[in-house]
C-alpha cells in the first residue's frame, strides 16, 4: 500500500483514539507506571547508544554509533533540547545478545537515559525488549526487521516486511519474471520470520513449494562454496531464479565473493539483499556484484537537497570524505528528530509523556517528503530498489510513488492476519484482534 495519507487505513482503525490522545494528560499515574511529567527537570539529558562496536556486527553497527554522536552534537549546537545539553552514553554490547540486555539495563537504571538508540539484529532487540518494557524505557530501533511485534516501548524506524521484503519480491516478479526463489539468511529470528512471511506470500502468488529453497547459516559464516553451488544448481532448472538474502553482518563479504568466484552474475541469478548497504559494500570488491540488488528506504545516491546536506555534515563530522551513509543511519536521523520534536511538544523527557507525544509526529526524511510515526509505533517510508554499481553505490531502479504505511502484523500469516497495533488511547494495545475485539496483551 503506497500512500501519502498517514491515517491507519489498514483494517479500519485510522481515527481511533485521536480525540482521546489530544485530551490525554501528561502527568499523574497511568496504566504504564508513574509519570513524572510535572517534576522539575534540569541538567543534561543522557542519550543511550547501544550498538556493537566489536564482534560480527561491528561492520554494520559502528557507523550508527558515529551518526548518533553527530546528531547529538548538531542538536547541542542548536541549544540542546528544552534548553538542556544532550550527553551521549556509548556502550559496546559486542555482538553478544545477552550482553545487550545487560547494557540496556545499565543505560536505564544507572545512567538514567531518557531514550536509547540501538540494536541491529532482531535477536538483540528481542533480548532488550523485556528490559525496556519492565523499566518503561524508550528504544529507537533503526533497522529493517521481520515485523510480528508492536511494543509500546519501541519506536520502529526501520522497515517492516511490507516496506522492504514484499516490494522487493514484487519487483523481481514483475521486472525479471522470477519463478524460483532462494531464501538465504543468517540463522536467527529476523531471517526465519521474514522468510515465513515471504514463503506464505509467494505461495499466495501461485509459487509452488518445489520452487522455493530455504537456507540458513550461522553468524560469521565463511565457507560458502557448497551453498553457492547448490544455489547455482537450483537455478539451472529452466526457470528464472533469484536469491532473497537476509544474510547479516560480516558473512556477506565471503558470500558475495563466492558468487563472483562461481561466475554467478546478476543477469543469471539476481540477489536482492535486505541487510547489505553502502557500509557493507565498502569492504568488498564490487565489480563482480554489479547489477545485484538491495531493497531499502534510503540510498546514499538519492538526489535530494536534504540528503546532500546530510552527507556534507557527515563528512565534516567524521573527517573522512570516503565514509558512506546508509539506510539505518537515515532511520536514526528520522528517529532522533522525532524524539526531539516529541520532547519539545511534551515539554518534558518523561517517558509516558514522550510516547504519547511521538504518535503523529512528522519529520523530513532524506529520500524526499516527511515520515510520520503512526499509532503502531512504525513510521511511513518510501521503498527503493537499488542496483549495485562498481563504485559501491546504488542506482535506484524502482521507487514507490508515495510513502508506505507499515504492517506490524503480517496479513499473510494465519496467526496474525487479524491483528493490529495502536498505542493511542483508548485502544492502547499492541496486538488487538479485530475479529474478536480483544487485546492480546503486550507483545513478547
């Protein structure tokens, strides 16, 4: 669904709760805990940065720490927020999923961070989710993910499946006439759940089970010779074949290298990736990869005044004109600006007040237009398909005509097809069943 209308048109709950939201109080006791909106607030505001700076995910996450430091520095030059300086608190969960939870707890209890920007993998987000819900913290999560979740304590600024995975499949079906599908992913929750949705979607489009191959590998997997040979064999059956890749982290480097070693070109078996952007390509020989695809909501090559200004600031801040920008960086840019606007709107950093103020906030994105935070705590986004170029950039070959509203629960999975999330009063529910008229409780 591509639209510039920011109402929650999906399954008819667009206007629910707007009057109640407008009348909501910012102080007192709420169902989500004690609100301190009217308490005196002074001194610096701490912002948590929860990204892996070591381990297998450092290749992707380090740059997100850097962009957060830039955004905080820029905001402090404007006078901070509510006249208070922002102070970043950087921790390294080291690609260790239990350590993410431990570090998150420290950011909320010891450091008293007003908001945390972090995580990449869904397993890291799942690890910290109970901590944020228990302590009523606020996490801004900037990476595409599998959906099937809608927490009051998370703002999902990355893409849901209908804002990345499904449009990518549609593009390959239409433009390349793809009939056989290899769903290749790292072995954890994001690829498995995304592929569950994609498999159901492909079958709904008439694709036979025998034309779908699914493969998972561990984090950091390096020996791709046999797997790539299997993909090559699967693609030799006389039907156009494509790889849909949810491979994450540094395993992408040997995977793409092996594609080149075995002579698999984009014209033969195109690969569309959901976790490979400019930062990952910076460490690869991209010449054999020309023509392979990625689906994101932003590319560095997007030609807009806002993006040019962002890249200029980024290069000035990082002091390296060769450093790239990418989609999760833009998601942090959007999420941070939404948080600033919501705090200014609420007049406080109190979590309950900020969560209420966030819904409906619109800020510019870098691809063109404004992204809005909906009642399901996901943002509206354009969907872009890009072809890898030999300079490590992407040529945008497809773009939705407007912004796409996220489907937090997949309509293609039987267990979730009747669920919606809407955190506005009076619904205030992350998994409301529109058939039974009942809220299932907090998403886990």
